[in-house]
C-alpha cells in the first residue's frame, strides 16, 4: 500500500512540474510578443510624431551624387579617388576603363606601308559608396581633381514615409491584425510574407541611408596615336623595276630554251623516223626521173 502511494505522489509531482514549465514558457512567449509589439508601436508613434513636426532633421534621406568631369590623367586620378574613398571608410563597387575612338585614318607612305592615325579619348566610370557622414567631404575632394566640370547632380530622396509604412506593416502582423476575406491559416502566411518583405526593405533602406552612392564619369583630353602598318590596299599594284624585269625575262627565256632542248631529245625517235622517210622519198623521186 505504501509503495502505491509513493508512485501516485511521484506522478502527481511530475504533472505539476510540467504544467508549471508550460505556464512559464507561455508567459515568456507572451512577454516577448508584448515587447516586440511595444517596440513596434513605439517606433511607429515616434516616427509619426517626427514627421508631423516637419523638421528636416527628423526625416530620413538617401543621398546620391553623379559627377561628370575632365581631368589631366585618368589613371592617376582614378588611383587618387580610390585612396580618398578608402580613407573615408568607403569602398569601390564598380569601375569601367575604356578608350573611345573619335577619329581614325590611314595615309599611304609607300607602295608597301601606310601610317595609321587614331584619335581617342580615355573614359573611366566609377561608382563608390561612402558613409553618409563623409559624403560632402569626399564629393568636395573629388571635384577638386577636375580640370573641367561638365555637370554635377546631388540628390536627396526622402524615404521617411516608406520606412514608416514598413514599420506599420510589421506592427500590424505582430499584433495579429486580420484582414477580411481570408482564412486564419492563409492569413497568417500572407501576413508573415508582408512582414518579411517590409523588414528586408527597411534593411535595404537603412544600408542606403548609411552609405551614399557617388557615380563618377571622367575623361581626359583626346590623344593621338601614330603607327606604321602594312599597305594592304596597294599590294596588287606593286610592280618591280626595269632591271628586275630584264633579269626575270633572261631567266624565263633560258628556261624556255632548256625546255625545247629537252623536248627535242625526248622526240628523237620521231625526228629520226621523219629524216628516214624524207631520205627515202628523195631517193624514190630520183629513180622515177
């Protein structure tokens, strides 16, 4: 009897412990959800208040710049720009160095050679990302390298309302708000997808607000390159001089004499037969007279 009582007491104790643990987990999850909801609500309310204030300092901007200019040496300036960007804790994301041919011509120098003249412009396109706090400083340093500034565009995009909209989407999903016309299971997945998209969008916006893009396009004065090349156009028109033609004629004539002499030797039997026939013909003719 005592043994049965001990077993029953142990079972009751384990059941009570599991129930308490489940209650604690549920409370913890509820507390976590409450904290997330409170944080989302506080973020949304704070942003609404800041936007209602109307002060530029309370808004969120993405700053970008595009600069088109001319320098003395493209490669040297590109190296200096990379140094400036690295010093400002930025980094290079794109670079394209190319030569644009403006004019090309070929002038004949002789029967077998020509002079090729190419006028070209060296072009370099660079995109860098720098911390927003160093945006103005780096941009000013870069423009000081320009020999001639073609154009410069500085843009500040206000994304405050886009960030606010994403935060409201996240808060709506966290608070379990349901949209009409959908089942609870389908609605949960749809809302989670919306929340994930809003979070990723806010991360992207935060990155673009933290680092500003500067797109650069710079050239140098046109350069000219001269190079002697083969004259392919006049290859068929090339003719040797008279002396070379005379020597070629003598050699060709001697070759013809050799060919005829060898031909006669090869035809000795026909020649001998012809002479014999001619001799017999004359002999027969004499006898007939």
